[in-house]
């Protein structure tokens, strides 16, 4: 079974803090994704990576950056957290099959 | 523009059959996915359609008509555990890793 894990289920940060969200997958997948999920808006793609050190912007990259130094790990970075970044963050990975496998999510609250 | 539409909420009775519709308008199409998401949990993959027709998998079936930009997910013999959100997503083109997700349909199964 594919396993995608995320470093925290719940996180509370203050405005202006630098925030790191970590995602690890154990299936040697090339492709990894970061989404945020908000009520009424669905899942929106922030960034994705198709190989180590390779990344591409998704639909809403503003205010975020990513890092992929190892194949199994994909990090999302909020350089200076703001209240409008309060959301559920979901990481996913994909190998040769068309479907994506999701982690359990991190509910981030920025106060 | 690019759009995926699905009903916001549906209610059905245990043991019944329910059909959740999804219509899409995208610049390119390379497959349609259905995911199930229980409250507070990660989305899990249900089905993938790339050609027209019906794909059956146990109690769940998914249908696609590419000419109409239309899909549905059919759930038979509903159980209480089927209460969840059902997400429709479209992959836009072969080789791209970007999917567009609908906002999801929240299904309540009543005893």
C-alpha cells in the first residue's frame, strides 16, 4: 500500500512566522503535489514536483515555495504566514498509475 | 474558462441507489477521476474513466461521456459508511500532472 505521511495533523502559527509543512511518501513516486482545501473552493493546486529538485507552479503559488531535495520528501514553505493561509493542506504523490495518493492533511491555523 | 460542476449536497437512504453527477469544461481532457473523502480525512481514489462508458467496481460504478462533458458516480446498496464527500477531478492532458478538482458533493446516508 502507498503511504503518504505529513508531519503534523494540526498546526497553529502566528502571522509573519515561517512555516514548514513536510510530506513523505514511501513508494518511490516521481510526482508529488501540494494542495490546499477550503470550503466551497475544493482542492486547489499550489505546487507540484515531477522529479528531485524540479518544481512547477500550480494554480495558487503566491505566498508559498517548495523544496524537493530527496525523491521521497516534498516540503511546502510559507515564508511569512498570513491569516488567509489558514486552510487544510494536502500532500499527494503519483507514480505510474493515473491516480494520486493523498496524505492525511495538515490543518493550519494562522492567528 | 475551466470548470467542474457537481451538486453541493445529496441525501439518500440506507440500501438505496444514488447517482452523483459531474459536468466539466476544460481545455483538454485525459481522464476523469472520482475520489471519496470522509470528514477530516484524506481523499481516497475510487475510479478513473478515460474512455466513454461505464466502469464497475463492486457497489460503485462510474460513467463517462466525453462528447457531453459528463460523468456520474453510481453508488448501490448504500451503507452508512458511504456518508462522505465525493470529488470529481479531470486530468487535462497526457503527461501533465495537473488535475482540476470540483468542489465536491457531500452525501448523507440516512438510516
